[in-house]
C-alpha cells in the first residue's frame, strides 16, 4: 500500500521537477532513461524495486511512443527516406522482446534485493 498523492512531501516535489527533465534529456539522447527512473522512484517516492521497475518500463514505453510519432514525419538529411531505419528495427526487435520476457520472469521470481544488486551491477558495467 502506497501513500495518497496528497499531501505532497518536499522530496516528492523535488523528484517531480528533476525526473522529467532527466528522462527528457535521456530520451533526446536516445537511451530511454530507465536506469535513471528506477533509483529516482525508489529514492523520491519510496517505491519498492519491483514497483519501480514496472513504472520505469511504462515510462520508457510512453517515451518511445512519443518519440516515434515525433520522428515519423522527419526525413533523412541525405536521402529521400524516413528518419527511422526500419531495417535496424527488424533486427533489434526480436532480441528486445526476448530481453523483455526474461526481465518479466526475473522480476516475478527474484527478490527485490537481488534485483537491486543485478541492476546496480548492470549499470556499473554499462557505464565503464
């Protein structure tokens, strides 16, 4: 059970200002921002690891949908084609879906502490 939206605590207000800015910058950079959302949700709003992962996935999905529709009408700067490379999408989507399925299974089977350790190690590995 989580607290009601109101009254908003000071730390939640700060998170409400900072998180959309960081996610927007990450989305513009092309990385979605999932690695940012999970610790922010846990720190600023007190969500558990599993709840934060679920909300993060939804945040990334909404960001990807918005980014897709914003890029849909843009054309490639050098050739008469769309800005979206559908060939890469065809190659990447099966692996993304497999990763999503594995992530969902891991989220249901593993404990919150184990998930937090795995996510921390993954973020450390990806930043090096």
